[in-house]
C-alpha cells in the first residue's frame, strides 16, 4: 500500500511538472493494486477478500486511476508531456 501511494504521489508531481514519466508512475500502482487484489481473491476467496460495500469503492478507485492513466497517455501522445 505504501508503494502504491508513493508511486501515485510521484505520478501527480510528475504530471504537475509535465513529465512523460507521469504515465508510467500512474500505471505502476494500478497494476500493483490489481495484482494484490487478485492474490487476495485467489487466496481468501473473491467475496471474502473484497468485502461487501468496499467493493464498490474499490472499483470506483480503479476506474479513476485508469482514467488518469488514459489522460496521461493522451497527453504524452499529443506531445504535451516532455
């Protein structure tokens, strides 16, 4: 969790500074979080790992992070991020 939080903060700072590495710094925590969720789901069972109401929040968080990844990818493709 600390690694994903640190990478997300580093991605935000990198995006603020218009650096191309922002895309990779946002993709890394998304992939790490998805992998961690799958490991928990496979080891504890999917519903036990995710819980009830927390599942909706988790998917909203993944959707927001995925949207930020798409946004930074588009900025990189347009040449805005250097």
